[in-house]
C-alpha cells in the first residue's frame, strides 16, 4: 500500500486533528493521531487510536458530504451486504479549521487491487450485488443528484463543455472521432428509470477486500438518488473480459444506462489523461489511455 502521504495537505496535519479531537471529544484525547497509508483527495483521513478515524474535508466543495453521510449512512447500512462507514461523532469548525468533520469507526481491509482478489469475476459479481442492494434502498427524501454529488446521478451532459474541450486538446492522443460518438450517444440516452440510490465513486480505492473478498465500501461523499449509470464506470476501470461480462449480467441495466455510463467513464478518463500529459505522468496517462480504449471498444460492441 506504500508509505503514508506527507502530512499537511490542504492545511490539515496530525497536530490540528489532535487539537480538534481534544477540544471537542476529550474522551478520545489520549489516542494517537496518524495519517492513513492510502488517503483520498476530497477528504483527509487520520487514524485515531486503533479503532477510530477522523475525516476532514479539504475544501468547501466537499463540505455538503459531511452532513449527508452523517444522516444517510446509518439508514443505508442495514440494507447493504457489506460494511460501510459508521459515523460516531460530528465535529464542528475550530482550531482554525473552517469546516465540519466526523469521527468514524475504522473499517479494516485493503483497497481492491486486482492482485488482492482471488477471483475477479466473482468479485465483479459481489460489486454488482452491492449496487443492486443499494438501488433497492428506499429513496424517499434522499438527496437528488446535483452539486453535492458533483452531478453524479444526473445526465453526463453537465460535463459536456469539459469533454468537448478535452477531445480538442487530446487530438493525436485519443481516437477523437470514436470518442465523440461515445459522448454523443451518452448525451442522447435519456434517463427513463426511476431515481435510485447511487454511490457515485465506485472505484478501486473505495472497495475494501479481506482474504480476497469484498468486505466494505467506503467514501459515500458523492452518493445520492438519481441515475445509477455513474456507478458502472468500474466496468472499464477495474474489470475486463469475463469479469466485465459477469458484472454487466448481474447489474442487468438497459442499453441507455450503459451508454451514459460510457460517457461518465470517458469524461473522467479524458480529464485525468489531459492532466497527466501536462504533468508528464506517463504511468497514470497509460492507465487512463487504456480505460478510454476499453470504453471505445465496448461502444463498438454494444453501442
């Protein structure tokens, strides 16, 4: 999993977390505070002793997720087949930190690198079963997709301007004619199904495994109620061949949903590829180039 990230990103460090915990939750003030080994971008996460974590948004745009997760994670948990985060306490701004934050129960497991998975097709099925269970949760009063979910759960059309710009700047790196066809099909595919719960960021780093099996799903910051197409992106970012087909068969969603899903996958891979080329990050560029190629091939086969 690599070494712990440098402390202090986004102005958040272990000393700040220690002060926040001591001031607001003195019952945990004696516990050690250490950065986690694999951290996300939207939030910084710290271990608090052996059994707890502290999760803090890195910018104002990520703040709506705090109250959303605090409210909805307890309501979703009993209906889901794997562990999800449990919020134990809700922190408020303080010690110079301007945002709300939370204390949670530590969720054990390792991120779902395919090398840690015993049977990738079986794993794909377990991810699909999690999504189906999530979609069956009662959506009444749930937060409809929008700014709080970075428009996951909505039409990918929100990112139309960005995507067309990337198609222009990445000419010569991407088959832009085929990619444009994928994008146009995504925009044309109307959302016809009822709004359901979606996770919004079903990615390798948010799926935890133990003994080769899916045991937990974390980071519901972009969750909401709406179109589940955004949750299918993992079909190209992690799965391929037999595992992708197993995933496709179990989620059992219509052609239009898959067209929008290809749009979501294409937009994100183009965005990352564009940044990687600017930064000369050849390894990440190659990964996202592969995702784009897989999406284009999938469109050729199923679009």
